[in-house]
C-alpha cells in the first residue's frame, strides 16, 4: 500500500474514534440523568406539590431527585440543597420513595480516557508526522544525509549476458569482474587485485545500464543503483553524507556492485568555468574519491558508472585505483544490430518473411534503444492494421517513421507546391545517381515528414569509420541539387526557401573541410577552431581568439568557393540530364514515394509494378527492401527540406 493509502486510513481511524467517543460521552450524560427528561422544579415548589399529594413517586440519587406527578405522569427533576432531611419530610406525605446508589464521586476508566484523549491524540499525531519526516530511503526532512540508492537483488526479472547483444567487447571486459565476484580467491592467490571501478562510456541508448545489471545478474550479488543527480542538493554537505551512507550500506552487503548512472552530474572537473566551482558538488566528488581509494578501502565493493561525457570528468576520478577501466560501449555494427533485433523480436509474433539481417543492414547507426523502439513501433503498426503477426512491411514502415519522421498526409499542399517539391527532390535524386561517390538512394518521397515537405534518403553501402574527400564533394553536389532544380525549371525569380536546410548543411560541411579536416591548399592541414565563448552572468565572454581577422576572411572566402564549385557542378549535371529530371519528377507526383530500385527503373523507362504487400506466410523478402550493405547513421544525409 502506498503512502497516500496509509495516510487516508490513519485519518479515517482518527475520525471513527472521535465519533465513537462522542457517542459514548453523550450516552454517559444521558445515563447520569437516569434516562429521564422533564421539567426542573424549584425545591420549594417540589415540597409544596409533595405536601399537597400531587406527586406519586420519587427516586433519590445523591442530591438529585426525579419523579412523576400523580395526575398526568409528567416527569420532573429537582436538586436538593445540602443539610435537608428530604426522606423524613417526604415520608409524611405518602409519596413512594426509591433510592439509587450515587457513583458520581468515583473516577471511572471512561472518564480518564475522555479527559486524556486530546493529549493522547496530539502525541499520536506528532509521532506520525515525525515518522513521515524520517521516511524510508532518506526521502524525508530528517533524512537528507541518507543514501537514495535502491538495492536490486534480481529476485525477479534477472538480467544476464544472454539478454545483452551487440556489444561483445564490452561484455568480455566485464566478465573478469563477474569471475572475481564469483571466486575472488582465484585472483587473490596470485596477488591480483580486481579493478575497483569500471566506467562505461558510450552514446545514449547503447545499453550501458543494461550491461551493468547483467554483471550483477551473472555474479548473483546485490546491486545498488543510483543516479548522479541524487547526490546533489542545495545544502552543502548533503551529497557527501549520502556517499558515505551508500558505501556503508554496500560494505554491509559485500560483495556487491554500486551502479551510478550519469556520473558526470557529480564528477565534473573541479574548478571549471568562469563562475568557479560548486561547493556542494565538489564536496560530493571529494567524498566519492576518498571512498573509492582512500585510507579505508572498500573491499568487495565494485563501482560501475556510466556516462556519455567522459571528457568533462575530473582526472582524479579516472586514475588507476578508482576507475581503473574505461569500457567503451559503442553503437553496434551490422552483426550487433542483427543480434539485438533477434533479442527484441523474441517478444513479438513474427511473419515468416521477416529477416532480421535485412533490417539490420537498413538501420545504420541505430543504438540498442533505437532498435527496441523500432520493433515496438512495428508491433504497434501491425496491431493498428489488424494483423496477428508483424511482417516485413511493418518493419519497413516503422524504419521509415523512425529515420525520416511521421508522414503528414493530412497537410494541405497546393498542386503548385507539390510540383515544386517533386522537382526539388528529383534534383537531389538525379545528382545522387550520377555522382559515383554518393551513397545509394534508399527512398525518395514528396509526402511531408516531420518538418520537411519532402525527402531523399541515402544509405551508405557499409559501416563507415571515416569519410573520403571525394565523398564530401559528392555530398555537397547532391545538397545543391534541390536549389539548382528549382532554378532550372521555374527560374530564379520563383526559387523558394525550401533549400534552407540544404544550404546550412553544405555551408557547415565546407567550413569543417577548411578549418578541421585540412582539405584546403591555401590554409593547409591546420585546425582553425572557432572563438571560444562562455556565458557569465548573462553576458557572452570571449575566452580566446584562435585566428586573426585576415585568416577568418580567408576561411570565409574558401568556404564560399567550395560551395560555389559544388553548385556549378550540380547545375552542369542537371542541365545534362534534364530529361531524367522531368521523368523522375512526374513519377514522384504520381506515386509520391519511390524506393531506390524504383527510381532506377523509372529512369530506365520501365513500368513500376507494386505488389499489395507480402503474404504473412511468404518466406520472400518484400520487394521494396533495399539490398544495400551495412551502413552508419552518422553518414546519413537526408536531402530536401
């Protein structure tokens, strides 16, 4: 039961108790009056009525007398003064007299409870709120210094290395830690010491947290997990106290693993920035350094941390004895993507025509999280279409959605805009085909996706770790294809803003060719970094100037020269193949979306034959699946805005 439910039950119990005691108190008051109601007589009137024979009976209880009139049976009550011998005086009147025992002078248990109840209630409420303030996990006002690390014993949902795919090198690095946790004497006999910490470095979504849980699952030891931001508070010293408490808990459960996610939140370089360091964060980092490798070593406690910003971490945190190993968890290659897809596809019913390797080849640079999202999107799409299994068509559509954005078919576009968009995208596609170093076309569409009115998606033929100079020049020519096609068909006066993203892409690439990659003869193989600026108290402050004004002017001139050369080549190529430009634009207007193979068929003058979708029992891959090789998302250049 959650805290809200417990609080609600507590206050309901308090309300019921108060209502019960109120009823008891009211009942006690009624009992003291003998359960009778009637008028209150003056003592002299009572004695006059008794002497006149108008009273039939009385009941005497202490100084209170209750009775009834003989004529109509009306009830009354009288309080008798002290030192009055009422019994002797009534005996002469013939009134029937009854006596009851008077307990008004005794102290009853109920009376004590009623008198002490308010104080007891206040004490109970105070104890309740104090316990709430000192709640579990250090989340209360009295528990600032308690660690917020959660211990997972993996009793349910245990993760092992079998659940982790696509990062074999990282798994191999961490297997030694697992072996040490299982059999530490094996290493200690030879004087070996296991690394105290392992830093998992890699882009977001590559499986750093998953592989840390797999280490704990394989070793079958307690696993403490916490985020780096959980240490930092507005009060100085709280983070350091939480670090101490976390390691104390870990020592009690040793051997165990502590996993700190996003450690860069607390492990940043000390004293960095114009405004100085943050005292709270730096004290937390200092305490973490001491706990990892100080006078009192933490035996049997292995710290695993994850970050995608290792460049900002303090050097003292990365030295041997603390984080001895940096395990790189990269984006998976084509084989890794195939294995990751196989793991996630086990959870969904698949059609016989689904081939994970084909999908892996068409998803360059996808991380493990991206691939899991791709499988989920395909399953949702199949459910919306009313299918019982997920087929290759759903995976292809899900891949296009993830890579190019959701189709905006409801967007109203005029015929003029569609015509212009078709020629714009056809310009990109024609140049991509006639530039030998360009990546093959995966798909071209004039259906708005995301923020673009149309798009030409190109996928490289293999996993690429570097890019050649010829490839960069070809990408610049293809980027200019949209603007050049608009000028050739509609004239310079009718050119639109649709090429804004192409121009930005070309300018940025040309500048990097000149200033970072050394692809310019006039400036040579030198690195010309931009001026370093930082914001201090709302103002931009220039730290250093890495180039002279004359050099900056030369860079601007060379960047413009590179882009203009690409523009001229694009103009010449499209002028030479103007008939193909018209043919492809008309095909895009008719079919709206064309695959790479269909574009080649259109340019060869062949008719496009489309099937209605593969049968769920068909083992053949879908005809629109590209046959391109392994590719890297970092080199994907969607063209067309």
